[in-house]
DNA sequence: TGTTGTACGTA
DNA sequence: CGTACGTACAACAA
C-alpha cells in the first residue's frame, strides 16, 4: 500500500535483510529456472531486484540500507556450538548470486552493510533503534520472524509470505493479532518454541500453541521460569526438564541493538546512481523489459532502451460485437487464452480471449448472437488464421464439446517449452513469461493483488485472460526463436503439435468398459483379499493391518523373528521380492499369504479405480499427458491406462473388461516388437546386432547364440534368459552389480558375461560409451528426431548423482527415439484412417489400440501395419505384430 | 490437510 | 547399485 502522499514526508529508513530476501526470492522463482544463456542462474538476483523495486516504489523511503550476514562465526556461534549447525548446504544454483546482488546494489548506490561477528538481524536491530531514537520511521523487510521483536509505534516489519510479492505488514497490533503476543514477548516465545532452522532445540510436546499460551499467561519467560513448578501435567515436567535449554535459547533469540555499525541512519541515503553501470549489469544478467523499466521508473529515470511497457487495450465484447471485431482482426498470428475446465475427454469453455497486434478482446462463447457464433466458428476453424495457445488439448476438447473446431494452431507454448526444457514437470504460463519475456504475468483481479484497477470483477477476469492471450502470443515468438536456433522446430511443428489433435481425438473416444464384468471382478478380488486377511490373522494370532508396512515389519521381524530383509529408511523392506525370499527361508506360511494379499488388493484397487472412471457413455476416457515425461514418452492419467496388468493370468482378467463399443466390430492392437533394442542396433550400427535382428530367429536366442558361439537351437532357456536380461539391461545402464542381482549370479560372473557379450557386440559398447561422453560434452542427449534431454548432473561431483545421470544418458536416446517413432506412426495412421469410421483409442508406449468399424478390419490392419512399419527408416526392420479380439485381452498377443 | 515413503502396475 | 511413468495407502507433520 503506498504511503499517502499528502502527508509531509517524515524521514523513513528502509532496512532490508539481504540474505533472507535473496533466499526467499531464489526459492520462489526456482521453478521458473531463470538463467542467462551462459548458464548463470539469476532467480535470486531477479527476485531480489523485483522486491526492491516494488518496495521502493510503494514505500518511498528517504533512507535505505541492505544488511547482510557475514561468513565469520557470530557471537551466537560462540555461545552455542550447534547454532545453525543443521543448516542445509547452499544450493548449487544459488551460489554466485549474492555477489551479483552486491554488484547491483553498488551500482544503484544503495548502501549495503555487514559486520563481522553479527548477523544482518542485529545490524537491523541496531539501526532501527538508533533511527527511531532520532525520530525516523523505520520499515524492516525480512523473512526472519525474529525481527518481530523490533516492532513498535515507529518500527514496522514487512515479512515475506509466499512468492516475492506477498508480504505481511506487522505493526504492534498485527503481531498481537497473529501471535497473541506483544513484540517484546516474541523472543521469549521463540526461545520456548525452539527453531529448527537455527538448530535451537524445542521441548517435546511444546509447539507454537503451548508456547504462546504460557507466555501470555505468565507475561514473560522470566516469570514462567520462576514459576515453572506451577505448570501442570506432562508438558510441565518436560518444561522443567528442559529449562536450561530454554534459557540458553533465549540468549540467542534476542537481537543485539549495539552492533558496531559505523553508519549513521541519516547517512543512509540513496546516492546518484550510475545508470550506465546498472544497464551493463542488467544486460549481463539478461534482465530486460518490465523489471528493468520498473526499476528505472522507481529510481526516477526512464530508460529509453528498456523493453516496451506491457499495456494492452482490452475490449470486452458484448453479444453482437464479436463478428465485427473478428472481421477487423489483422491476419497476424493471434494469441488465445481460454477459461474453462477439461477432463475425461471433454470440457467446457466459459471465456475466451484473443490477442492480436491491434489489441485484445474477451468474449463469453456462451453468450453470442447467431451471427457472432458463425463468425467465431469460422475464424476458429480457419486453417489460414494462425493461432497460438498454451496447452491446447484441453481447450480443443472444450471447443469440440461446444461444437466448434480449432484449426491453424501454429504454436502451443506449453509444448514448445517442453521441448526446450524437457526435464521440467510442468509449464505454467506465468513462469514461462517470466523466464522468456522477463515479464510478470500477475492476475490483477486476483484477491490480495496490490491494485484493484477494476471495480467490476468480471472485467478484471476478462483483462487477466486477455493478458494471458497476449503473453501466449509473445511467448510463442520467443520460444519459436529459441527452438529454431537449436534445431527443434521440426519436432514441434511436425510431430508434437499435430499430435495434440490425435490425442484429443483418442481422449474424446475413450474405450468401452464392461461395468458388470468389472463389478463382478472387484467382488472376486475383494473376497480373495478378505480370505488372505483372515488367514494372516489366524497365522499370527492377532489382528493387524496387512496394508501397513510398519505393522508388517513388527509382525515379521519382531513377533515372528523372521530373518531380516534389505534395509530401507523405515526399517526393513517387505516388498514382493523380500516376501518371496522370506517364503523360501522359513516354513511360516505368512509371507505367501501376504504375497497373495498384495496381489489381490492391487488388482482390486485397480478395478475399483477403473469403475470410478467409467463415464456416462459407458467408456473410460483417460487423459494423455504430452509434456511430463523427460524422455518424450506420453503418460496417461485419470485413469492411467498404460499400466493395466498383463503379466499374470489373474491380472489379465482386468483386460477383459475393456471391450469393443457398440456399433463397432472388434478391437485391434498393434505393437512394435523389441523397438528399443532395434533402436539400439540402429544407433550403435553394430553389424552383429543388426544381423541378429535379420536372422529370422528369436532375437534373444540369436544374440545368445552369437555370444556363446552355439547354434541357435542349442541355446537353452537359461542362456536365453541371461542374454535377454543383458539386452534389456544395457539400454538402462545396467551395472555388473545390477545384472548379478537380476540373474542371481556373483558379480564377477556378471562382469564376465558382459565381457563376453561385448566381445561379440563391441559396437554396442562403443556406442554406449560415446553417448555418455557426448552428453557430458554437450550437456544433453538427443533422439533420432532431435529431442533433447539435458543432464547437467553428468559433471556433478556427487558420484551417485553423476552415475544416475549417466544411466539416464544411456536410456534417453533409446527410450526417446522409440517415443519419436510411435508418435510419427500415430500421426501417419491417423491421417490414413481419416476417411474411415475406425478409430485409435490408446497408446501404451509401443502399442496402439484401435476400435474397428464393421467391415474395416482388413483395411485397418493393412494401414496400421504399413504406417507403423514405415514410421522411421532404421537399419533394422520395424516389426509390427497385430492382434484382434472383442476385448483388450483377446486382442492381445 | 498436505507431504513423504513404500509398494507396485506398465513399457 | 537399470530407465520412464501414475496411483494407492499409511504415516507423519502441522
């Protein structure tokens, strides 16, 4: 809230806790992953600068200083060995950013202070005390709650809350209201509560609630200590037990007001800052646009070279105005933003904003005249009117549900960002805008926003959506430029973007489910679970929760005294492998019963989950996520249809519940056989491996025959199994240790086996080694279509992280190329069946599931075989096997 | 109520 | 001490 400008300005000193704010900024912006093109992270600098600019603008202080901690130990460390002893190490990405902040403050001529042996807090306390004695108002900005003890009539604390713009203003009244304490009581309270971040121990059973109660009841810690005997109950005992500790804590929670700061408050003015230097620094940090302008504006100068402001004209279109507005719309690419909800293959749209160079408009698609509706329909469906949308699949489903279509999508900013940063798990628009446009996308109408420019809530929402549309438009350009610069344009425009439509179609179609069958199955699995529970209770002789790993451990290793299994964080594992091992080790039937219970509960909950997801149309509509998997795979959720059981007979029964829908003839599944191994053969160019694929024999058998120098017929099941584990393991970065565990053989033997394998397939070893070396050099791996995966950990000092990254580097090009290929296949199949009634329903990484319209089986089979087979030209054939049946199980192989 | 750890299904 | 996911549940913290 700006100070009222009418009052004659009384001197006001602004004191900031530099480290605290920089840390806060860093964590608030961590997900945005801000960095310069040469890899210097800038989250902390950016966020700190943004906070500083806002506070200077809003508070208009006459004096200012930023206080910093020093690396030297403080008097608190001397008083207490353990002080801050459990502080986590400074994150790698944060390092170096403090120095940048120092440089920026120096360029801005804002005083920064630090004193050896004292924390920033103590400097702040000292200066606040002196300044208020001189009649100045003081405003403290920090994230450290210890500062609350400084609050009085003259001293106010702004405490960071969440993010970088959300702060709470603590006056004496506000402290009272929030904590039920006076500022002076705060250090007493803090000592009593303890503080994990400073490593001040707390009293067991005493949290904030009890601490507050005691301090307000007794008035002060002194008084509480004096009358500690009066405190009743268990907590009273605990208090008396820990009294010494609390008193010790108290010495540390008091801020020093006598730190040797040589600056006088009145001298802490903002100097004439060096504009050139600031510009240079901001250039180096690649901070442009809105923040730079805000900073300059606040400091009283507008920089002519700063990025243009971010103001747009927003028109809220009323019924009858839409057609006209669209007619006048320039032909440049428009940014679109939708307000709506999506899921289960459908959606609804409540608002739409369109941003173009001429301005932006908001409209409610449910309130349109017929003419508007027609114009909007035509414009949205016009292939020749280019559009950019953020995460278009949901809106597309929504539009379809309203009878519209969306064509001419030339950029999906979420997809583009995914290809630019495949390791990120989500891509919120505001983060991307911050990262690529250096602009804040703040919802102005949101509650708690600093300004409420709009009295009308609807108009505010309209403006927010329009701002998003505009941001999408700008972001699309920025991301396209970024991707084209590094050769990622084709992957996004020719594969990922057109795939959006295919996935939407699959989600909308869903797959038919046999509800009665699932219900019966659930009952059956449920009965088996019940039986297992009873049997287990019987064996053990007491009731317990078989689903609780903790209770299970107590029973198995405590009560029954069975041999210990592998250690995990919470004790000893009770996973399926361990239970199977236990079953072998003892005569006790319990492990077998538990295994059965695990099995059956898993199956039961799977079926239950599926039943819950059956829509009114009798079908299950999953959602395919195109932007989560770091390797480029799709994922499936709500429900996940990519992990329906198949390995066991019992599990496969669930697949019988997925059936052909009414009006269709049958289901068809088509999958790639051993696609990842074929890709490994292709990428490595290993002649022997390629020949093994072309030999016509079973692949694992063929490779085993080569490794062991036997005719294929003489490869027994054991040898084949070993080589199969090798074949697959290699693509995952399997270690000797892992292979030995997998095959139950000594590590030395596993190593020897690997040697033997590489004697025959040396090209594979060379390839695997080269891929890691290349990734370490470039910082990323690449698939056959140029999809990248960045692996900064390849150069980590931490062995575990580095080796993890190495395995990812081995796997990413293989798994990712397989994802590329099936995506291309999906596009080509979809194009080829456009005129048919049959449709694609599911993708399960190397398998596609179709619903076949009457009379189309032969044609579809042919199309699918051909298109999948020729999706990409590898140096080995892409083999496709097809199955047909009225349930997913029957259509399987 | 939200987060963490364990377990387990698929490719 | 092979990769990539999503979901369910219990336990814990608050």
